[in-house]
């Protein structure tokens, strides 16, 4: 396979080929394939590639995928989401939320309402963090605009 910057397309081909040859049966199979793929293209891939994102892209790319294979990949995505249920929150918030979530699971507290509220809290925190990032960039762009306006005015 030729090395190029189309890593998602290349990974999709590798995964489809492995699925068609029944080499992907359990989640560890797809994890091994993904890790091997990342290592073989170490300098060509973004540093923080997530398996979940690659699998979502795969499903999007193969809309005509057989239901059995689609369900298998969706199951892997669900497992990934279960492992890291609080994406998008700050590191400190993620540690706290994950600790509470893990304690609930370890102690077999199957109160779905509590777990759902915890997940909702994580979603709210993630949205807030995203808005804060957008606000920071807006402020930076506004400052640059003011400086450019002043520089233009002074240059006349």
C-alpha cells in the first residue's frame, strides 16, 4: 500500500478487507489492526487519532455495509465510548467524572438515573469547554482586528 495522507481511506480499506476475510471477530482484533496501521504510518498520521473516530469514519464511508458487520463495528464504538464516557471535558473534570462513574460501576450501583445524570453533566461540561475555546479565539481575532485598524489609521 502506498503511503499518503489519505490515512482514513487506507485504514477503511484495511478494515474492510479484514472484515471480509473474517479476521475481525472481537474488539481486540480491530485494536491490533488499528495500532499496527498507526505504527506503519507513524510520521503521516495526526498524533491524537482515536479508534472511535476511525471506526465512525469507516461506517460513514461504507453505507452499504452488511448489517452483521455494521453491528459489529457499532459494538466496538459503544465499547470505546464506555471506556471513555466523558469526552470533551477538561482533564481534571474528566478524572473526577470517570472516578465517580467507575465507583458506581464497581459497587454495582445500577441506578440508571444516576449514571444518566452523570453522563449529562459530562455533556454540559464539554459544551461549556467548547464555548470557552470559541470565545478565546473570538477575543484574539477581535484584538488583532483592533490592532490592524489602529495601525491603518496611524499609517495615514
